[in-house]
């Protein structure tokens, strides 16, 4: 009870927004944000702070992210102005084949596919961390692990959010004794406030701190990962030490586009986030969104129309560029987006949202990927103006439900399209050995008309991540809202043949007006978990989504 009270007081008393002339961090958990702040106060860079937050989240947010999964990082160098991105997305092992999630000629149900070995990709976050630290880190490698090791060793309180997600998946744990041993008490999911200690994870973190990334991808910990997947109680499949040794994080070219004098930059494939956001912005740019304002049903209708057209392209053309030809330039070509925008009417829904034919596109058949709501995001800015925006994930709640060396292993391979061919043509996001599944993670950095960084943000939320970031960008750029108010705007998505609006919000109240435009509208639980840092004068302001447990802290 005392532990639970302390946690609740911390959540109440810690600000969700913070201003500073120096560094700022924001994360989806106060304990992770504190780990980042400790690095800044020790003289570390934004990269040091971000990596310490990623490690701490491994401990305190195992339902959403961690080193058993992967991530995507966008970095702005305050000295040179250089923008870089690192792809730490998980990869399919060598034994993976196109029919991995097929059974008797049909696609497996998601609920059948995600628990166990088939869904686990080779984790990428530690290789990403090593590359980022080598390029931009200032503190010793081992220093970044100290907060996470303390949390794992000394214990941390289960947050209400973690407890809620445990409630969703704990019925599965009768088949997964390792995760049950960590997170259940007396046969039930540990309630909020329960102190969790994870000495096995502390040992893993300590070994990586002293032995570098090879201590994760080889040796006894690599063997533990391989054994957990190969001998999984459900869907055991090969994942080998060779798979782990072959993994590399990859520096990718950022994807950038102009919108009303601002430069919006994000990740390219295997992320669909950067491309899809730029497509939507390009489609709505011909409309006077500022004049319409945030309380206009027409404005939200336009966002909804652009969304459904962009997602149709997403499902058709996007995948891992190392395996499939992606018409990246064509998808964000201004002439192409003008043609797509011409399909949008401010007074009537289009009704059917088909993919277009962007310049350079090969004939392609659409497929549907199966991302679920999960993941985490964090942002760090240091006193030199370096900015890191990173999204990290194990996919769904507690990933595959498998544990190795105290860490939860991801279920990222369920982000592939289960059906490898449609109408006799291969699907871009089909399973292939070594391939990285399509992601909606959208770490984003925005430059103002003066060329300076004005905003860095991202979110959790599965395929909805793109829309959470999109509405915040429209709020910030078009409606001139501070980041906190832009994040607080209602969320919008689509599904089940309807436009979905966040229940209980101002957008929910617009349903009658939106439905008059010709499309069914349904209220839905579209909770988000955004984190952002914005430039304010000569300093920075961090903020976290009030729908989450996140906070922003100053150096």
C-alpha cells in the first residue's frame, strides 16, 4: 500500500511539462525520464539521455518496449545541423518463410499468432544504442546503464498502466511460466503498486554495460534468447546465434518534406510513419486549415479523407527497402499528392479509398499488416542543441510473452502481412528471412521557417501512431497551438467501415456534422501516449500526453 501511494503521489506531483534553457527530457514513465535527466546532469548528450531512458523503460515498461525489441531514432546535431536516422527495427530469422503465419491455406488469427516463438524478431535496440553512442555519446557506455540496473535490482512499483496491460494478457501466462514468475502474485497479475524486482534483467544489463553489445548478441545471453524462441511453449521455431550475430542497425536517409514553410522530417522504410505523414500533409495543404480551425468539422473531415487515402498507399507500396522496391520519391512527389488531394471534397466523403499510382511504382497488391496498440516514445534535448526523437517497442502487450535473461521478447514479426500473395502478386510486407516488418513508428523532428528545430515528437499506438503525430503537427503548425495543446487535441482514425473519433472529446461531439458529409462515424477508445519537446524562445519546453503516465523533466 505504501509503495502504491508513493507511486501515485509521484505521478500527481511530477509535472507533465517542463521549460528549460538547457536540456529537457520527456518519456512515458517518470522513472525513465529521471534516468535521462541524470545523464544530462552528468554532462551527457541528448543521445546519452535517450539511451538511458530506453534502458530504464526496459525495466519499468516491459509491456511496451525494451531491449528485447527494437526502435527507430532520429537525431539532429546542434553543432552541424545534420539530421540522421538509425533503424533498429527487428529482423526475421533465417528460418522465416513467407507462409510463417499461414495455416491450412489461411492466415492465422492475430490472437493465435503473437504468443510464442513465431512472432519473435531478432532484437535491434542494443545495436542501435551502440551505433548512436559511438556517433553522439559523451558519457562512458557503462554509465548509461546505471539507472536501469538500480531499478531492476532494487525494485520498482507496477504502474496503473502496466497493471492494466497485464490484465489483458495474463490469462495466457499459464503456458509461459517465466513471465508468470516475474509479474504475477498468488497466481494473479500483480496489481498496481506491487514492487517488482528483476535480478536476471539486472544481470543482463550489467553484462552489456561491461561487455558491450556482444554480451547481448552472443554468449550466454544470446544463447538464452535463441533457446527461448527455439523451445517456446507455443509455436517453437528456430532462432539461432547466427541470426543474432548477423543483426546490424542501419543508418537510413531521413524522409523530409515541406509544409507551409516548415520542414517535417522522419523515418523512411521500414517505417511507414514519415512517408504517410508527409502524404497527408501534402494532401491537405491546399485547404486553409488555419481559417477552418480546430473546432471545424470540415477540418477534421479533410484530415480523415487524407488519412484514408494515405493509408491505402501505405498498405500497397511500403515495406523493407532492402527487399522490395518502394517508390519513396513518388509517394511524396508534390504533383502526385496534388492528384490525390483532388479526390478530396470539403463537402462530401469519397467513400472508397483506393491506392494511387505514384511515379516509379511497380504493380503492387495491397496487404493488411497487423500492428496493435503498444510501444513507447521519448525525446531528449541537450544544452548544445542536439535533439533525439526515438520510438521503441516490443509490439503488443508484453510482446511474445517469452522471457530471456529477465527481458520480454518482442512479437514484431506479426507486423508482417500474414498473406504473402494477393491476386497472384507478392505483397510488399510479406515475411522473408532477414527482412524487417513494416512499422508505424513515427519519430519526427520539425524545422521552422528559420531552419531551426522547433518541435520533436512521437507516440505509441500501433498503426494509430501516424495519426496521433499527424493531428499534433496540424495543431502545432496550422492552429499555432503549444505542443501540449496540440497533443491534447482529440484523436482520429478509421476502421470497420467508419471514421473513428476519440470518445468523450470535442471531436465526438462533431459526429452528427461529420456524418452529414457521407461517412459513418463511430466513437472509439483512441488513447495515445505522445511525448514532445518544442522550442520556446531561446530554450525548450518538454511535454507529455495527459492520457499517459508520462512526464517532462528539465536538466
